[in-house]
């Protein structure tokens, strides 16, 4: 059995890398470091969505805005103009606004349904609509199309100075975003979240849209090289749907995946997120303990014949034989990115 792990939302800040190189300021990841020690390294696209489009055999979709690929899973009409509406928590500093380090928020199905329902009432008559999709949200009905936006995962913990949309119609995108922020202020579900010790949703980050895509049917094309994929992500859902497949929900850990009878004897691709789930979450350590370290152990026991990890522009491949390259010097994982 072969396992391919793709870690999305992984962006190592150059300043963090410089500090880690001199002071070992980042947590050690024994599973990832073991894979780097004995595996074969290759440089790939740091854009994990572009990597997955290539992996699915659909390179022609690379030119499309990611929200339009995601929209394929909903069979939206060509003029829907979809944009990702990522729930986030923004924190105000003395003289700047930043995206909280754990500010990419994952909402429960009940919270998503409530948000969609409340939005429908508050923005009735505007043509705007929120649509839930695999734990995320798509916004449709925007007048703006020609605006350049950036993935919020690039700004975790960072100053928002370089984040705003740009382009001829970016003012409309910012205007709608500001109206949504005002609407979110004081929403009842945020009060409940704060009582539970969770960050409130004080903005929806609009991104990933762009010029009108072809008709929905034009995106559909059967791909002969689709592996079984586990992903809780709107982009991956749309990509696989447009390619004639469908996604499965990500298991809790590798043990749960190995117990899945549908996967036995085949190849699986698992898309994991490196974004923090809460202020107390250490996502890299969690992923290492739940997936990478057990995967290296499964290679030793023969449960896996091959492991591939794609993370932040590096791909490391380990087979049952290459794991015996114990003479290689072990290094901290961040040294591979230096």
C-alpha cells in the first residue's frame, strides 16, 4: 500500500526560518525528520493547490482561480462569480491589523448553517449569497470580477498591510468585506464561541475569485489517474468532482486510515492542513504525531510500501528499502528549507 500526504496551508516565514537556524526556535518533528533522513528529496511547487491539479492530471485548470475550481462541486452556473469567504479572526495592534496566528477558523456545520441563514436575511436583495462547501464558504453574486487577492494562510500572525485586494475592481471587494465585518459584529453565535474560549469570527476573507470561467460543463473531464483522496477542502472537492471523482473525509489519524476497508491494497492521497485549529493547537506537531511518525513505523512493519510527503515546496519519498539509509546524518526538519 502506498500513501501520499499533502500538507496544505504550510508557509514558513523567512524570519522564522532564520531564527530556527540559529536558535532551534521551532518544534522538532521526529516523523518528518526521519523521512527526510532516509528519503529522496525533490523540489515541487510551493502552491499545494497547483500541485494537486497536476497530480489529478488536470494541468489545464491551473489558470483558473481556485474558487472557480471549488465551485465545480456545486455545479454553479457560469455567471455565479464565486469567491472563497474564509471565516477569520483579525486582531488589532497599536498601529496595525493582523490575522491572528490561529485565525483561520473552522466552523461546525451548525455554525455554518446559522451563518448562511443570517447572511441571507441581512443581505436580502443584494444578489449576494453564501454557500457552504466542505466546511468552508463560497460567496456568489459579487459585481467585482477583476481583483487580485491572496490566500489568507500566507498572513497567519502577520501584519495585514500587504493583504488587501488590488486591481481595477478591488474597491468593491473591500466594500463588501467591510459590510460583512459590521454585520458579524455582535452576532449571537460569536458570543457562544467566546464563552467556549474560541476566537470570534469578525471577518470573512474574500479571495480566490477572478474573471468569468467557462460554462460549468467545460470543467468536467474524466481523469484516468485519480487516486483515492481524503480531504476536507472545498478546492480539492471541486477539483476531484470536475475530474470524475469524489473526496472522502480525512480520518482522525493514520491508524483510522489503515483500518478503512475501502483503501486496502490501493494508493491513497491525504490532504492535511497545517493551519492551527485553536490558540492552543500546535498543528505541525499534531500532524507529525498523527501521520508522519506512524507512517514511518508502518514502513518498517511492511504495512506501507511507499510514503510520499509534499510540504511547502519539498517532496520527500521513502520506500521500504530506502528507510535503511541510517548512515545519513539526521538534521532538524527546517534545515531542508534553508
